[in-house]
């Protein structure tokens, strides 16, 4: 994956690059499930959030693990690879 593939799509959001955008700013770009997952990560920014905690808090318990991973890819593309951190065997963390 090249740097161009992982750079955030924040240019047209008019958002400072030094912090993650508010969930209201990105909701229409992620769809309902993605927006719920992002809001959960945003509320817990700086903390590792497990897949199970995301499923409960974001209301996506009925989605499979692959769909959850796909939502993370969408979020990572939007906010940048350096902003959404995968913590192996533990979950994900949205950097502050």
C-alpha cells in the first residue's frame, strides 16, 4: 500500500489535521454503521477499544467480523492510517 492509499480524506472537510474530526463531520461519508463505530472510537479516543466493545457500543453486534474490519478500512481511509491504530489482539484506537 502506498502513502497515497493511506493519506486521509480530510482536505475537503475543512478540519484541522492535528485532531480527529467530530463524528457529525464524517457521518455522511461513512453510512450509519460506520458513523456509529467512528462515534464510539471518537468518544474513547486515546483508549484501545475491542471488537466486542465496539459491537455493543455502536450497535453492530449483528455484523460479522469481516464487516467490522471493512468499516475500519473506511474509517482509516477517511481519517488517515496514522490516526486509526490497530492494536494487535486487542482492538483499535483513535489517536487524539
